[in-house]
């Protein structure tokens, strides 16, 4: 196996990158400016040394606590519970939500050996004990595992005096009925609103 094949194989192990896409990336790097490729390699090499989990919310950060947890202007009465650190930036980038986050680190998936004990649930409970949080928004993905996790969290939080909500799910704006899957349609239909 030569250097091109080795790097192609390494890139193809990344999520969403097949062998053809990996090959295109390798060819792009071969044509790129050498200074850029050295900087890119250094960034990959030092990434895990520079980035760590926020001790409060579990998101990726260079500074602990993370900028969101450190921001005194954030609404501290709401916590949005997400599956992975990437979900924090996705929601935050929309600019609509101004509260805090809590990263679970996954979802309950018994077939993969992931039970509630493998998630960051005890640290969520700790964050709720002082009573300052009034709403927990569950923003797990609308999958079987995400729904199971949301239901588990809802039951886990029932002793607390707070509102537990779930992100709405349904048909996308501009979507066409004939292309909507059955589950999305059922959720849209059940979650319909008054006009």
C-alpha cells in the first residue's frame, strides 16, 4: 500500500466520507500549497491536545468552562439537552436559543450496549438541584433511540419543579407532501396548530 492509498483509507474512516470522496481529498491535498498542508497537518495533530470537554455542559472547548457556560448574558433558567457537542454549535448558530446546553454524549441504545449509565445524566441532575432552571428542552434527534432517551429524561426529571419540553418535529418548510416519510407526517399531523 502506498502513501496515497494509506491516506485515502484514513480519510474514508471519517463519517460520511466514502472511498471516492477520500480519494478526492487526497488528490486535493497533493495539489495544494505545501505551507497549507503543513498547517492543516499540525491542526489535526494538535486538535485533541487543545480541545476538551467543558466541565459544566460537556461541549467541546479550548477554555473551561466553555464560552456559552461563561456568558453571563445567557438565559440560565433554560437548559437544552442535546446528544453530541456538534449539536450545541448547530443550535447556537441559528441564533434563536439564548439559554444553556447540556451534552449527553449519546443516546440510550441497548443494542449497542449504551444504557442511561453511559450518558451524562447525573451531571444534568446536579445542575438542576439549586432550582434556578425552570425549563429543560430535550433536543435529541427524532429517532427511536432519541425518543427513548427523551422519554427516559422526562421521567427522570419528574421530581423537579420545572417544565420539560421537546423540540417540535414535522414537515420542513418548502417540503412536498409526497416526499415526506410516514413518521414525519404522523408527527406533523399530531402536532398541528391553530390558524
